[in-house]
């Protein structure tokens, strides 16, 4: 399957105002060496605790936050090489959690949806806006002239989706896009997103803290911890066979996991360490029940499992070449 976007060694460290460690400026290592690909037509889920770098990664992908280092390749062209920031922002749209904050309160729904299309040079932006309103289930005859405050949260999020799609993107990044909605509305919007992806040939990055929602919508899932990728796998594989101790602990708290597939992993204790001065070696070693001496010394590489080349994890205890892991037998230990 071809990659629509490839990210290589993406980095972003934010300087802390007035923060100095020793004689050097302190930084939050928000995203530190993140690499992955998004394949054409898939939904790539991204999970992890809050502050793990999910949202910063999303913002880096469209240049909303400038990267310190790394490569972003979209549809074969590298940013700053064949690809301009303008082209990237046209091809990749984002939908955020807060449906109200993303809309101009003084603009009608139709104007809001048409605005981006006009900016993107789409011809006849108003008819594009009407088409997209139809597609997201908002009858233009009823909704075109309304203002954001006259809509429910679910309707406003449909407007945000319509507005993103009116710019004819190929990749849509959904950052906690359904997280603020009631469960029943959330389910409707998830189904809408699935239908739109199929009908319009879209590709999604779906960021959420909700493991059940991510399972429902994703084809593959990427797990982040403290600014790094610790595991990536096809969704069914990841939800039944987590390899990384962090992923196991994260998923062990998931309420709907059926008992047969529930991992007997220790729950996550405490908060993630401070990203200003992250632990050496494997960043999870301060919370990992299986840490050995090497873990604090050496950064584990993200490597494929032998029995599942599409399943990658970064842990010293995984014998990635044999496909067996000590972590896999830890229940007996
Ligand atoms: Fe735990 Fe070590 Fe694996 Fe990190 S590398 S997850 S500390 S066992
Ligand atoms: Mg976030």
C-alpha cells in the first residue's frame, strides 16, 4: 500500500520561558524523533496519554507549529523541496475538538464552509459549500443562513468537517474531533466520517485518548509515549497482542476489552515523567515493571516483529528477530 504521507525523524522542542537548567535554556521535548507513514485510504489512529505529543505531531504535519528538524513528505514531495507549505495546507486539513472555537461566530454556516474553499481557489465555493453541507447531513435550505451559536455541538462539528472537506483535501487530521460529543452523537459522527472517507477517497489521521473509538475507526494504530513512537500495528493485532509494556499497561485499563484478550499488565502508575528532562535510554523505564539495566542506558529502536512485519515496537525485551518476547511471557513471571 502506497504512502500518502511519510514523516521522518520529526522533532520539536519548545523553549521554556525563563527556564534554565544549569547554563542552558530548558526545553520541553514535545516530539523527539518521530517517524511513520500514512497509507493512502487508511485511517491511522494515534493514541497515548495527554502530553505525549499527539497534538504537537498533528500541528507539525501541517506547519501550524514549525518543526525543528525532520522530513515531511506528502504524496511523493518533500516539504521545502517539491512541496510548499501552501500546497501542504491545501492537501491536509485538520478538525479539532472544540467545534465552537474553530468557527467565526459572526459568519453564517454557509459562509464559513465556503470561506476555505474560496481561499483554496475552488471554483464556485458556494456551491461546493452546499454540496459539503449535504454530505455531512446538514440541509443547506435549513442551515446555510444560521450562525454557530444556533447549532448543537454535533451540528457544529459537522460544519467543521464540511469546512475542512470543502477545500478538497486528501488527508484529514482529526484531533480529538469527537471527544466533546455525547456518546450517541459521537457514534453518528464516527459513522459519518467512515462514510466520507469511503465516498471521497480520503485518508485520515485520527488522534484520540479513547481507545474504543480508535479501535472502531482505525486500520492501524500508533502509540506515543513522551514524544516518541513506541509501537505501531494493524488495529486487530494491537488490540489483541500488544508488544510494548507501555501499550500493555495503557490497554489493560480499557473497560470493554473482552476477558480473553485482556492483557494482565500492571496498570500505569503515576504520571508520565517531566518532558523537560526525559528519562535516559527507554523513556518508559521509570514506570516499566520489566526494566533491566540496559533500559536506562540505551534507546530501543522501533523494529518489526518477525512474525508480523507490519507490527513495530521499541523495547529491549522484545526479541524482535525471533518474534518472541520476554514481555510476552511476563504473566507467568
Ligand atoms: Fe520496559 Fe526496558 Fe522495554 Fe523500556 S525497553 S519498555 S524499560 S523493558
Ligand atoms: Mg491533544
